[in-house]
C-alpha cells in the first residue's frame, strides 16, 4: 500500500505548465528589470517615465488600429525569430537572417510582378500567391544552405559565413533594385521593384486596418515548428545534434545532413518573412524596408528561450514597443531611441541571467536537456 505522505507524480500537462512557467520566469523578470532601468534613464533625461510608458502602451495596444499595427510589426519578427530559434536548436547560430530575408523578398517580388509577363498569361491568384511565397521560401532556404554545407563539409564557422553572406545578399539586392528590377515609372526615384499583381497579394483581415493574413500564417508556422522539433524524428535529430554532436554521430545520425537541413529550414523561415512582407504589406520590394529585422530576430529568439511559442510572445512584445514608440514620443517628447535602449537591456538581462537570479534571489536549478518527444526542448 502506498504511503500517503509520498509525493504523487504530477500529470503530464501539469509538468508541461510548470516547465513553461519556470522557463518564462527569468525572461519575464528581465523585461520587468529592463523597464525599471529604462524608467530611471527616462527620469534622468528629464522625462516622466509613467507618462512615457502609458503612451507606449496606448500606442501599442490602446485601440483596434494600434493592435493591428502591432501585429503588422510582429509578423516578420515571428518568422525571423523562428528562423534563428530553429538554428539554435540545431546548435547553429544563424546571423544571416537579414540576407536570407532580403533574398526571399526579392524572389517573391520578381515572381509577383514579372512572372506573368515572362509567361505571357495572367496567373490566377490561387496559383500566383503560393508561387510568389514559395519563391521567397526557396530563395531563403538555398541561401542559408550554403553556409550549412560549408559547416558540414569544410568546418567553416556559420557565424562568420552568414555574416559575410549578409553583405553579399544585401549588395546584390541593392544592385537589382537600382538596376534590372527597378520600377521603370518615370516618377519613381526610389530603389524598388514594380508593384506585384493583385493575385499575388495576401488580403487584409479587416477593412480599414493593415493587419493581413500573414499574421495568422505566422502563428500557424510557429505551431508547425513546435511540432517539427518535438513531435517528429527529424526534430529529434536536430535537437540531438544541437545538444551533443559527438553523441549524435555515435547514435548513427547523419550529422552533415542535419546541419545542412537545419540551416536550410532556418533560411526558409527567414525567406518567408520577406515573402510575407512583400505579398501582405508593401506589395513590392523596396531597398532598406527590412533593415534590422534579422538582427532583432536574434534578440527575440533569446528572449523567447528559442521556443516557438516564446518567440511569438517576444515578437509581439518587440512589435508593441516599436509601434508604441511614436505615441510615446508624441506625448512626452522622449526620443524613440529609448525603445532600443530598453530592448538592449532586456537582451542583456536575458543573456546574463545570473544578474536576474541574483537580484531576485532565484536559485538556479540543474537543467538538463530532454530529448524525448515531449513538450519541452
């Protein structure tokens, strides 16, 4: 007979909830601490931190239009954040999301405006939109697979390679948008492509608001990445290689194949960020529209603890801060640069979580990687 004093094992869902709360504790406290420190900085420069944060909240979430704009900002953040997070799970640091996103946008824009002219027919929307987004996805995946192959077969470090490939991608994009792909309209003086066809556009969700179906698509993709990582054999192999490459080799996992596949999937997600921005928001690719998305994605992935659902929440937070910054400046004349300061502080406290654990007297528990097909990563 079991002793009544013995601790009963918790059901699986309770363990999942507890694990999720434990994982979210340090990022949550990092955000709180960054907001407090940011408030001190605002006060030191002569501003009112309470009025500033009230304006920030109003601008980000104070109306239907504010929510719409926050979701518009969040959409590319989710895709790019998932790209970096997926690479992290495979033990790779993809700094090249910026270039992969740019190439994805270029490929999507070309298919969106030029493919009907090349084929000499009008492509129905049911085909044109998937083709446009698919082109962006493919471009991002191929561009990311190159440093993956260099890592797998030549030992080239993916950080260096992806940084260098960012420069290549961005300069090629600049050439294309200033040359062969530039809008030939005589009134156009900007480096941008012509507008894509109507059939290659993602529709808006609500009339009068800019939020489009790319945002629900991003949520579905986040769910798909979670399923891939924790419910499939490929996801298990990706996480195993990321946790211990030597053990993965010993277990018979094709180490080189997984490296290339992981980087290709990461680039696929980054390319999708560019594709959705073109098809859902800008309806063309314009030079410089995406600058910073790929690098913000690194902070978002870290804040979300490289978990797909954490990435979604971190993306909405960063998007809300970016969207609300204008309202904050209007009400208090606080420079919008303070938002970058707060984001940097959040990243600092998440990366150096020992600071948070010391400030809030959180005991660091021994962490171990769970490689079974469960909820945790």
